């Protein structure tokens, strides 16, 4: 689960631009992950129902900073938390693999 501030959080924007949008990460994610993005924009307005859902999940997972990436196991139990990591998609894939071990 990627908790992001897509239009104001510099590290969130970098994570998306440098990692999540790259084919190398997308190929790994398509085979091994179910990606969920929960956005908390400041400039654009989310539909009320979506904002309510995101706020509820932010509270449930006790998100205090952005970006926060939470890795869950197949049963929905939290395995690890991370955020932005320098180094591009290959390094991030290795980082995720290490967290999932």
C-alpha cells in the first residue's frame, strides 16, 4: 500500500517518477505484488467517498508521514514499512525482496 501525497510530497513524487513508473519495477510488481495507492493530494479534490476511505486507512495504519509504503502478506498482515529509497527501480526491487524475506 503506497500512502502518497501525489501533488505536494517531494519524496512521493520522486518515488513514483524514479521507481513505480519504471518498467523494471512494474514487471516485478505485476508478478509479485498487488499495488494499492492511497492518495492524499492538497491541490486536487478527491471524491468524498474516496477521501473518507483513504482517511480511514490512514488512521487504521497510523500513517504519520509520506510516502509510507506498507507491505502486507497474503492474509493482510503487515510485514514491513518503507518509503523512498535512492537508487532506482532495480535497487528498490531488491529492497522490497529483502523486506519480504
